[in-house]
C-alpha cells in the first residue's frame, strides 16, 4: 500500500521498468495534483538512431494520471487507463521532461461522475519536451475511474 506521494515516488524510482529505462520521477506533489518526470537518453534506452525510444517516452506518462486520481480519491475508487495514444513530433535528444497535472477540481468532478453514473471516462494530455524546450511527443490517455465494489469475506 502506498501511504504518501513521497513513498510512491521512492518506489517508482526503483521500479525496474522505470529505472532500467532511465526514467526518474522528480516530483509528485503532496496533494497528488502534479507530477514531474525526466529521462536521460543513453545508449541503452535510445533507439537505433540514438534518439529517445518511443516506448520509453510513452512510459514517462503512462501511470501518472491514474496515480494522481487514486492519490486524490483514495482507495474507494479504481482508476486505470483504458486507451492511450502518442504523437511523435520530433526526435528527442539528451534529457526529456514531462509535467502532468490533475487539479483537485477535475478529480472532484471525476469522483462525482463516477458516483452518479457508476464510472467516469476522461481524457488527459501530457507533452514531453527536450532540454531545448522543443516538444518531442504528446501523449493522450483515457482514464477510467469507478467506485470499488465492497467485498465481503
């Protein structure tokens, strides 16, 4: 069980799919509304042209909207991506970075919809930049949130 944003960041930074891909979570805000991730392009995580591998670019954004939703809404909800799309805009070199936000207002609206309709489906977009400030990729994810069903034992 993840007990805090700091705990989540620590665990995710040692999680092999991220650590082996060179992905590092710099920040997860204490209120779960903001995440900053970066990735250094190296020989072992680049593509055949020495640029950022597309799968690693996508991984930079993959779990974070669901994580921010769960962090804000708590264990009474289930959250997961049901669809994702990435648009590659230009080759990424050296250091990639991405900032993602899920405001408290948006999380509250998601929870309200999930309560009244049984689930909520929303789209969230994150842009990945190289160190020169140029956009490298745009990732759009469909986030599904629903109340967890009570389990009986």
